[in-house]
C-alpha cells in the first residue's frame, strides 16, 4: 500500500528525515535536497501547494499563515528539540499512511 500523503520538508529540519521516509516508500523531498535554502516561507508554502505536498516544519510562521486563512495542502508542525530524528520519521510515516490528501487540506497536524 502506497502512502497517500507526499511531504515537503522545510529547511529547518534534517534532510535525513526525507531520506529515511523515502526508504520507507514515502514521497518526501527536503529543501536541502532541492538546493532551495533561503527561500521565503511564502515561496516554500506555494511550492508545497503546487506539488500537492504537506509542508513539514518547526517554523511557527507557517502556523500564523494557516491561522490567517491561507489555503494549503497541509502543515505538519513539531518542536524540533522535543523530537529525535526517529520520532520525526515514525510520526510522519504514520501521518502519510493514515491521512488522505483531502484530510490534510487546510489542516495542521502537530507532531
């Protein structure tokens, strides 16, 4: 069974998370892997939307954008210091196999 959710991992998280998710069959890209470090939060969100990916971040600016009513394809938020790399991978893997893209539309999931 393929994961329903595709992920866009923000630059504030390790690219190893995307690498580990890909090993598990999840379509995950990292800003680091794409060479897009330094783009604005708005650009990252727009790219995630265009690629129909949920954005994974520790940046509270994305929560503010979501609460202001900006449409998005899903945001997964966590506090970096509270989670190990393994926690991120396991939590994101679960989200990708449990939720559908429709479930994630304009939804913020907290890790």
